[in-house]
C-alpha cells in the first residue's frame, strides 16, 4: 500500500482547490483510503506535477497571502 502524501497541513486553497500541504483535491483526499495502488499512483503523479508547477513555499504557507 502506497503511503499518503499528507503532511498534516490540511488547508484547502480556495483559488486552486488544492490542499496547501499535499497538493491533492478534496476528491483525491476522500478516495485515497478506499482506492487501490494503481489509482493512488495516478494521484501521486498528479501531485508531483502540481508541486513542480508551484513555486516552493509559495502562497499562504509562506505568508504571502493577506
């Protein structure tokens, strides 16, 4: 079983719809515990792509947002 990418920074970004900690959507977070490793691998690939497209420590985690 593949481990969850959750890092316990569970806050959803209203603009992107992604968790600021793990870069998953609410649907991806919800389905994680009841899906197989094939689907989890797809989710992890999407997470990796989103991370690559996002500046490190950007946004609210760095305190840039008002």
